[in-house]
């Protein structure tokens, strides 16, 4: 599984980083970034939860 952020949609609300701090960070511009190349199997559920809870629907999951 791969995840990415649509930077144009990201509102910088930090829900993703709060939900999965091992997968997401907020950069100096206030935009979420993905900090892993590929989501580890044990973090896939967390990534889906972050995507489901993102108010701007900026997290894109690629299976």
C-alpha cells in the first residue's frame, strides 16, 4: 500500500499526523507529508483511518 497527499486539498488540520504519526508529518508550510515510501502491513489500518477522517479528503490510498 502506498499513500500520498493531494497538497491542493490539504487543509493542514493535522488529523493524519495525530492519527498516524509514523506515517504523516506536517511540514513548515502547514501541509501534511507522507514520511514512508510504503505503508507497513501493520500500519495499513491506521492509514485507512487517517484517510477516512481527513476532512478535506486529501489522503489518497493506492493499493
